[in-house]
C-alpha cells in the first residue's frame, strides 16, 4: 500500500518470523549461539526465555536454518494446550511414527528410541522444540522430563528446547519441577530493546526492505515509538506499520511524532498517560490538528494525493531523522 511512496521494495514491518529481518543485539547473538550449540551438540535441555514479542520464534527459525544445525532434525510444537493423550498423538505425528504409537505411550517411546538411534548412527540429531512452554501443564512438563531421559550410556538421544515467557523460568522454581530444572544445561534470555537499539532495529528493517530510514521516520517519531512500545519488537512493528499507512494517507514524509502519537492513542497502548513532549512539537500538533482529525483509526484513513517528490515540504531534514 505505501511501499512506493516511501521508496520500499517490500513491507518492512510484517509480523512473520522472517530471519532476513532479524535484528541482532548482543543478547540475541548470545541466545542464538546457545541455541545452535544446544541443538548441534545434543544438550539435554536448553531454555530460551523472553517477554512476548521480543523475537523468540524468529530466533528459533534462525537457529534451525544455521549452518551448525544443518544435520539437526527439529520437531517444533507450539501448541501448549494439549492433554497427555493429545501430546502423545502429536509426537507420533510429528516424528512420523506408526498409528499404534499415537495410541500407546509405550509403543511411542519404543519407536521413537529406535528412530533416534538410527539417525544418530548416520550422524544426525533429532531435537524436540516446545514453544509457548510457559503454558504447558505440570502433567506435560513431566512428560517432557521423561523424554529428556531417552539416552545411551554416552549421549542424549533427544535434545530438548523449551521456549517461553519469564513465567516459564518462575515455574521451574517449583519443588515438583526441580528434576526438570536440574536437566537445564543451557539458559539464554532476550529482553526488550533499549532506545538506541530501537533506532537500529527500525533502521535495519527499513534498509532490508530497500528504503532509507531518514526518508521514512523522524528521530523524534522513533523515540516516541520506543516509549510507547516498551522496546518490544512486535509492538514496534505494529506501530510503525500503522504510522506508515497514516503517513501515506496524509502524504507526509517522513512520518513525524504527531502521527505516531495518533496511532498509539488509537491502539490504547497507554491508559490515561500522555508522554511529556517539547513545546515546539505541541505547537506543530496544534497547527496540524485539522489535518489529523481526518484520521480516527489506523484502519480508516482518507487517502490524499501525495506531494510531488521534488516538493520542499516532502523533503526530510537530516537533523530530525535517523539512519
């Protein structure tokens, strides 16, 4: 919708876990290294913790696609709302075992162990990755612990990766889960972005999509995006995408702080809280109030004719941009 107006080849703020758009902070690099090491070395249990929207699933995809994990078969399960019988059935299906294995836990374990040994003889590793693990029942967490016991005298046959929100780490402190916690050999955590990281994150996605950051968003707009998103990449992408839709509708380039503020208010990202803003920005908002009143929702916009590329008003000023 707005790609041509902002000089983009593709949409830069989609929510799909595309490793090409993965922005790596030092924490992401450390977490990715731990994931690759845990999978490729068949460690018993690797734990990845992070708030919702911080990029855990995208990081997993990057690990799966990495060179060090080329010999690893990753079975990925992201539905924690399963009964024990459904869990057995799901494992049988994902590991491509027999129909009998889907009906019997004993048959499943026997067939699974045989499969894992055959693959290990070919220098191949099979791993089980459980996403959204903070929502797993105690019953299923116990099943996960038993799967971690599949081993020979010299090696683990089924390395496990548990991925979840901080609540997962808290749950593992429970007395009845201490045996599972004792099997954690690697632990990594990713946290929300700092302000400068938010600048770099947004710039990276715009550049990857073929654009120039300084033509798309002002520095003040990015600062406000960080403030309202709390540094959560998923929320940053939602704000940016809607802000670009609105900027295109108004023919305004780059997108400024006032547009971002309207988007954040539409999404009710804060309750009864408005950030303190410079007087100059407030005055600019007052001058543009009539124009912005046409926008009542990020999904209900009145498209106006964009300004010509050579128009002086449409040319961003470097002093108010980033890139």
